[in-house]
C-alpha cells in the first residue's frame, strides 16, 4: 500500500511475479522504485544527471530477472538498457544515433529553481555548451507550455543543438499549469489561477537574467496553441525581455472563443479556462489576460505567428485578427509576420520531414532577428 503524498506524484504501476514497480515524479524529477510485495520495501534507482527523463520501457513478461529501461536527458540521447534485479547491473542495448555527430562531453545540463513573485520555486532545466560564459552576453531560448496538466519533460532533442552550438543556452521552464510537480501544480495554473502560468514564465526569464545566463532583449521564445496564448500574454506584459517570439497556432482570442458555445470545442474547454457566459468572475479574469483583448500601444519584439487553415482547435482567424490588432496598435517597426498554412491543421503539415522544415523556419527567424551568425 502506497501512502498518499503531496511530494511524490505517482504516474504508473507495473506488476511482476515477485515485485512491482512504481513510476512517478518527485519535485518534478522522474523516479523508478522496485517494491517487494510482502514488505512493500522500495529500492529506488539512481540516475546520473541533474535533469533527465527515465522509466520502464517494454516489459511484456511477468516473471523476469531483468527490467528493460529507458533514459535520456538534455545532454544524453535516448538510451535503452537492461537492469539486472539481482545485482543492479545495467547493460546498454541501444543509444539513439545522431547522424550529424554528437559529443556529449561538449555539453552540460543543469536543473535549478527560480522563485516566482508569489514565493513558489519554479524548476528550470537548462542545456548549454560547457564553455558557456555566465556574464549575460549570450542569447537564450526559453520554452514553456503550462496548460492541460501536460508536463514538459527535459529529454533529448536534436534540433535544439543547432541553437546551442551557435552560443545559445536552451531552457525549459516547468511552469504551473502542467503537472510537472503533480496535480496541484496543474490546478495552480488553471481557471482562477491561470495568471500564475504567465507570471512564472516571466519570473523565470528575469531569474535567468539575474544569474548571468542572458540579458533583457536577448531571450528567444516560442509556444504553440495554449503555449501560444502564453506568448501573447508575455509580450503584452513584458515586451522588453524578448529578442524574438514565435507563436504557433496561438490561442489568443480567449474571451471571444469561450463566449461562443456554437464552436464545437468551446464547452469542453470551460473546465480549463472557465465559462464567461455564466460566471462574471470568469469573464473578468479571462478579459484581463486574453492576449487579443490586451494589445496596447507599446513596442513589441519581432514576432512570427503561424496559423493553419484547417485547424479545428485554434481557428485560423484568431492569430489573423491578433496580428491585425498588433499591427494597428504597436509603436515599433519590428518585424511581425503572419504565416497561414493552407494545407495544415493544428499540428502543422504532415509528412516525414515537414516538422523539421518548420523548426528550421522558426530557428532561422530567431537567428535573423537576434543578429546571430548562421
């Protein structure tokens, strides 16, 4: 029997003949424990890096002497290994191949906590080259999502290396609204607590500046869907922090969408955002942060905004009307591009290589606008 815990977030249980395995996150880090049926005593597996993703892989047999495991981090490509129960020996079976070449010794990953304005410590996972100077001179790419209880795992990504090798640090802010630190972490970023998500992201950016990872105006950031809503909120509230912003299929006309119950997805979204039709407090709160409704006469950073003509989740006119209002209101001459993909929906174009092309487009825009040599 496992006692309830606000500290450990249980995500999975797997049963075997002589033992069972629990998987979960403690303070946002993956933990794997092998537990004896009779005593319920637990053996916790240790992992070598400060920030990582780990768990059981495919284990179809009931009576086993080894467990098939997977492990990766922002520095370590996905690794599949067998863990021998008797002595803890780990036999590596497969490591993700990086065709362009990759030397993990050139890179470092860190995990730190930055205190948000309400006193809550926010975890941050960071990747950079080992020769990265902590003097505020380098650019930084900051990513976050913060919605629907979806955790942003600090796993390996090949495309981000192109930024890191050009001098960027790459950071993931594990902000409230995801379930990175459990169900309460999710609840603390939804409905009447939605603005925690935006504040966390801004406070992480300011904290990374204070620690010397970058400086104001040298932070690139991107987000899609609800993450695009995050982009819209932060450029309204703190435009001076960002050097380039990419908003993919951004959910930015929140108030109008939540007021239109004829849209097929709107009623199902009320538990996440609130129902402004029936709840005046929900109306006032959404109106206070909805990116479209809070565009103001100020300088905005360079921005690339995308939409999909066939998007059933964020209708294409949301980013279109947001860009139109930005162009009519903002006081700067910074580039503001709108790309409407006429053959795509919410997840971008289909095809084996199209996601790579779209990532390359995003990174090219960031490098161009931030003046980083290609």
